[in-house]
C-alpha cells in the first residue's frame, strides 16, 4: 500500500485552481495549479468527440497518466462518468449529472466504486442559478459556486473565478479528514469545466 508521501501532489493539496482554456479547432485544455502556481495536472479535451473520454496527466508532456474519466453514454444530459485511477486501473467511483434538476440548478451525484450514492455536488442557490440561466450577463456578475457534500456533510467548495476568456474554479477541501476520495474531487472540477463550461 502506498504511503501518503508517495501520492501525486494533486492528491496532497487541499486547495487548487482548475482552469479551462478554449483551443480553436482542437477543443479545450485543462490545467490544475497549486497555490504557488505550480502545475499539478493537465488534460486536453478533443473537439467533436461524441462520448467523453478525458485523460488527466501529471504534466503537459502527458507522460504520466493519473486519471481517466469515461462517460457511459453519448448524450451528456444525465450521463454518469466513471473515474478510474490510471496507475492501478481501479474504478474510484463516478459522478452522475442529474439532467432534469440541472436545467434549473446544476446538480451531480457522487457515487463510490460500488455504485452507491455517497454525496452530491450542488450549485449554491436555486434563485441565483435560475437568474444566471435567464440573464446571460449574470453569469459574469454572479459567478457559480458549488458545495460538495459527502456522507451527509459539506467537504469542499468549488467557486468560479471571474474571467471573460478563461473558465476557472478554485477548489478547496474544507475537511482534510473527509472520506471523499481525492480523485473524485479532481474529477468534479474537471467535469464542471468540461460539461457545464461547454454549456455556459
């Protein structure tokens, strides 16, 4: 069994910035940085891909793969996304978007490796969520905020940082002793950038 010091830096930090940059023609790139601006992870999302298969690497050279996120269907309205540890091949858990609920307020379920619902990722306020959808410029004035719950208690926050050109979130673990697997928290941020960001 690996010791905590052997874990990737991405899983040892309690706060990181997740950033999505639009790339013309080729899709989008995702960068995760620590508080000192050091790169923790990198991913590139291919354009025109019908079924999501996102690979997350420790560096831009894509030499060390950390995670794979795979959708269970082509249409992402209510898709479930398996999160797989690339170093072991083991499924860590999955995230499932609640399609109908997300029309008004972005809502995701967090499932463990056995398929049991253990938590959720929920947009901050139903009222603000509806306002963002009704008035486009309100997404700039009122950035998205999500709370992540696991085993019945808040464990993390994901807060959108204003930038008209680059979609980015600050992710902060509220309880370092939480049982939520770090790969699921990382995948939560990546999916918000990839799926919700694409719709915004």
